[in-house]
């Protein structure tokens, strides 16, 4: 093989492994945190089923012991991690960080993280933070705001009470939900409130490295931090009850904010591509596209590409960017929409086989919607029309809403419905 041909082959391999936003993605990365390794909810898998047979794809295994709650699944090194209270494998009603074998669903260990969250209506109760796996450690935040660090064998390493130690507070009454960001030697999270809105901790010890103050911050929302790079400056982008904000990763300096009027809750994780940030919230707020503008000496400001558009509102199912189009649920109505990323123009809205809110992930040109009534649907990721190409009812559905976000990893679909985790073969 000539040197020229070899270089072309290498280039093609590299390009094939890049996501639309230019970041590498492969099944080897796992799905180690909420919405995947890059927090895009886009799986890099190819060769997946283009439609589902009646009754859905083949069930590979079904596991019990996840507990009550709405935490999604983290996958790393042939293991699955989630958070839940009163798992069927425990003898009490407390909350546990639980670990399962990826290949057969057998529970490997469970570690108690504290009491169950029982505030409000039953459907508001229980765990909601998706664990983050980084190296040999697993991090999870309880609804009470206790950040727990365990090793991958379930042993407690350290913990921090975000509310007590950092004067943290939620902007709503539904408990902490964040999936913390593990970045290099840091674990970055959002206690919320004006004193320590965001903090960076040493991932090995939990010691404070830096703190960000957002004056008059209403409190933490439910979203998770994403990383952007603007002219050589790494920026952590997050949403709180006061709206979006950008924080300089090197020292925690607050660079910019996008402030919104008070609303019931701010839940979806922002979407980033290059210097662009799509901020979205429900309860009548909507979605807005922001551009980060570099300044001098590591400063970054923002300008609005388009302001908040109510028709792009999403409560808690999340929004995914596929190519140049956004897809998500209309608030929590179970009516997915498609909109052009750069303009916010809605291309379609459609009602599928499921009902109530729908969380979403994307893979191989398709959207995987998990509806609150336990229906799983497959939809073409196309701005041309809403086209559902398969649906089925998930095992374990019916007792509580199915709010856990789905995961597509290595040719398989993983979905949690309360105490049940199910694995399906979606490879062609």
C-alpha cells in the first residue's frame, strides 16, 4: 500500500469515528454518564434495526433490583450503574447505588447512599441522579444533595453534602438530579444558590478546588454540565433555576449568564456545538440558541442567535441534536417535535403510540423515545415528517411514570422502568 493510500485510509477511519460536531465517539467510550460520554444522547452505533417487528426487538435479559426512581443508566467496563430506593434486592426502603453485569443483568453489588426521598406526591419521590463513572470511581448525587463517591466495587471513598457544606439549594422542591461532570482530575457539580453555584472538587478526595458564585441564583436545576471550547478557553455550560451560564474551567470564573424569568423548574441539559449553546426549559419558557463570543484573556460573552421560542419548550425528556435538527417532546405532552437548529423553525410535530412525556436518545438515523406510560418507540430522525417505525410496551411499566432516559450502546437498547432494567437487541 502506498503512503498516499495509507494516509487516505487513516483519514477516512478518523472521519468515520467523528460525531457531527467533530468529537470522536465509539462504543468503546461506553455510556459512562447521563446522555453518554459527550452528553449528547447520541450513540455512535451503526447497523441498527431500521424498524421493529410487532412486539418490539428481541429481549436479551431483564433484571430486577434497580429500585424506585428515575435515574438513567451509566455503562462502563461491562457494568451498568444506577440509583434507586427500596430495590427489590434490599431488605429496607433506603436508597442504593446499584451495579449490574452488562452481559446478563445480574446484580453485582449495592451500596446504601442514605434514606429515600419521600417529599411531595409519590410520582415526585425517589432517586433521579444518573451515576457518573470515571476510571475506578463512581459518583452519584442523592435527592438530598449528598454527592457520594464509591469505587467500582461499591466501597465508599468520600462524600460531600452540597447543601450543608456549600450553602447549596434547589430552585424547586424536587430534589437534586444532576449527573456530575468528571473532567481530568476534577469532579464538577452544581450546589446551586448565589454562594457556590458551581464547584470543582478533587475527584480523589472531594477537596474544593474552586467555586463559582452567580449572584442572585435561584438554585440548582436538574440539568448536567457540558463542555465547550471557545477560542482556546474551556467553558463549562450549565443551566440553573435562573437560566444558562458559562464558567471558565481553569478557575471557575463566571463568564456569562442567560437569565430567564422564574419558572417551575429548569430540567433539560443544554446542547452545545462548537461555540453555540441551545438552552431549553419547559413550563412555558421554550428554547433559545446562544453564540459564545471570545474576548481578550480568556473572556467569553454571549449573543442570542434567536431568543426563547415557546414552541421549543421541553420539561424533562430532553432534546437531541441530529445533524442540523433538534428533536424533543413538546413540554411533557408526548408530542415530539423537530426544529432546525440554527433558526428554531419547527418542521413537524407528531403523536406516536406512547402517551405523556417522552425522553429521547438517538442512534444510526433514528430516535428512541421512552414515553411515561412505558411505551418505547422508534422514529426516523428526519425533518421531512414524523414517521414511527416501531413500538412496544416495556416490562415493569405501569406502577410509576417511565421517566428514565433510554440508552443505546453497542447494538443494544437499555431502558429502566422503576425496579426493572431491560436489555434489547437492536442490531440488524
